[in-house]
C-alpha cells in the first residue's frame, strides 16, 4: 500500500504509476449548501468559518450553493459576512444579479464565476457562489464539481439533512457544521496525514 503525501503532482504521479493500491489525499473542493430551510445566522457564521479561518488548507470551503428560494436574503447576508472577512466572491449569474444591489458589492472583488471557478481549490480568500434549484441540483453540482472531500448542509429540516447525508458520497458529510471540522483530531481519530478521498 502506498500513501503519497505531497503536492498534487506527486500524488497524481504515484497514483498513475503504482502497481499497488494507493490511498491518496486529493484536492479539497469543499461545498456548503444553504438549503431553503437554512437559518441565516448559522449560514453566515459557517460560511465565514469554513472559508476564512484558515483558507489555505484542504478542508477550507471553496463553493457555496444557495437554494433559489433564499437568494433574496442569503446572498445579501452571506455576501456581506464574507466581504467583511476579506473574501473575494466568484458569483454565478443568479447570485451576481442579486448581489449588485448591495452596498458591499464591489466589481473588483465580486466577480462573475467561470466554469473553472466551480472546479477550483482556491486555497485563498476566494469562494465560488452558485444558486441551485433544489437539493437534487445541489447534490448534482457536488458530484460534478467536487473532489469527494467534505460537504456540509445548513438546514433546519431533518428530512433534508438526512437525504443530504445519505446521498452525498464524500469522505466527510456534515449538517450545520463548518467544513473545517474535517480533521482527524476534531473527529476523534487522532493524527492524520491528509483526508483520503480514495475508496478501495
């Protein structure tokens, strides 16, 4: 068994050339889904903690997904909280259309999101923001753009939380918690050399 620890180039090389199983620490493209039943205060606090506490690590938040029914209140609230923490926002068309009306909107740091932004592991004070139609669309987005590292949902609906936990196939899946909890010590598993996104 090989456990490569290092940059993406090293991990990719070992995985492609090894003749034995490889457990690899891959990108951390972590998502926070703000459901239609999300508490706005929790959404703001978790977005800021997940992104800004330590942006250069693998469990830092890289993409926020917002349910379409909550665009009018969550884009302004979460956007203001993140801008207050110095975060640059890469907003999709629906999010940027709502954000333009806000006092915190600055075209220098509130940018239109590209397809590359949705795949990005920024490892910096940057975050992509996308509006999704429902839970199914959020899960499809995570499956399409994620790296199976850590995903979290903010919701007060037990059924939606259970569905998210059951259907999202990542190493760590959370409810009403920061993606930064994806850590060996925080999970009570002791020391770690990386969060594996590998399945054997």
